[in-house]
C-alpha cells in the first residue's frame, strides 16, 4: 500500500502509512522505492521526510566507498 501511495503521489496517504511504521525502503517489482517515486513526482516534502526522518537512502549507500582526502 505504501508503494502504491507513493506511485500515485498521494501525499496524505503516504504520510499516514509512514506513521504506521511500514518499511519505507521496500522496492516494487520494477525496483522503485518510495524515495524514487517521490523524487520522480518532484515531491520535495516527501523526499525530505524520507531522507531525514526515515533514512531511506541508507540501503543505497552501502556500495559507496568513502574516500578520505
């Protein structure tokens, strides 16, 4: 349901479902996550909430090598 709400850009439903402690990093069959859908729709509010409150980018950071200069 969370993925569908983000796919449809239903901000009210997204916020409601996020409060229910549903995994915000789960991907759909095509590999799209709520963060990707929110970005696709240009929904800055939802993107910020996913990044700051739910650390939704964390699964994508595991493959990044940090280089110290």
